[in-house]
């Protein structure tokens, strides 16, 4: 696998306090947004590398963890936190637009949003011997639409919708499993569409295409699996196992697998 080093084109502190860490960067329709260790949400112009006017919300959560866009225009951003809440922010006025709370305020570690499905999904930390995948209709913050509470037995680090089949939802966990659910089915056992055992703690997982699923672990191992078709009585194909990416790519860690129009790319880094 060839490795290319990307040179920085520009840099900025974005007025973050000294010593802050950036947890997540996402692209919006007219720039970028970040969350950081000071629990702030900041929206900035990518060309000028400057905060947009009114583009800083200083206290999103007590321990922010996730950031996603909720609408196609990037006006509504969603965050989740260790305080057990997911919140939507209207960046046109800098105000909170909605709040969704996990049962017993379980810390939220992963987040997915779908404007098309009018859906917000979160995965919780293992809390009181339970890790939950929770979905809300964004129009009804007061009550979860679905909760899957038995399919994982450790922290849920990833949730993601299928790109073409709106009923299919993926979750990944530090228990080593990647699960696919049919969200049209409320009974959890019946809703469990496919279970992939990666064998080690899931850092990231997701759909690379309509049929391909990747699993990337905290020990930097990568595998590619095929989405099952329950209507076909055939044996599931063996996964493509890449093993430890640090050995193959000469890197210190793997960040994530990224989709693009040119195919999938693996983001890696070094501690040096």
C-alpha cells in the first residue's frame, strides 16, 4: 500500500485555549466545524482559517464527544457528550435547537444523523451493565424511537446508516462486534440483521459501498466484510483481513477509513 504524506496548506489556533485538543473536524456546506477538549463547537472558513462571526459555542456539553451535520446546508450541527445528551445547534443564531437525552444519562460516545430519515442515533458507554443504540425522530426529542440494549456488551464507538438502504443501521463496539440492524423492526432479536466479529475492540466501522463494510480496531487492525443477504441461503464470504496496519504502512496509528469519489483511503499518522 503506497503512503503519501500530506503537507499542511495553512494552520490556525481558531482562538482555542492553549493546550486544547481537537476531537473531530467535519466539512459543512461553506466551511468546517470542530469540537475540542474545552467542550466548544467552532465553525470556520477553510480558506481564511478564521472563525465565522458568531461561530463559537463555548459550552456544548460537560465532556463533548461527537459532531455531525443534521441538514444538507450545514446550518444545524449535532453534538453528543458524556453528560448523556445529544444537542442540535442552529449556527445561524448560535442557539440550541433541541436536546435528546439517553436513559439514565448514559454517556454518549458515537453519533449519526440523517436529514433524509429525520433521525438522530447515538451509541452509549457501557453503563449499569448495559450499552445502548438509541434512535430518535428529530421532531420528537422527548422520547426515543428505538433502543437496542442487548446486542453489545461494551462501549458503542460507532453508529452509521447504510448509504442506500435507509432501514439498515450499523453499530460497532469495543466488544469487537459490528452489528447491522433493520430499524423497521422494533424487536431487537429480530432486528439484528448481521453480526460481524472483528475479534478486537472497534475504533471505527462503516459502509464503504452498498455491499462492503470495514472494521478498524483500536489495535490498528483492518478487515473488510460483505453485507449479508438474509434472503439468500448462502455461506457468508470470508473477510479480507489486512492485519496490523502499522506494520504494513510503517505508521504509528490508523485514524479512519475515508470514502471518496476515487475509492477508499486510509488516514494514518505518526507519534514522531
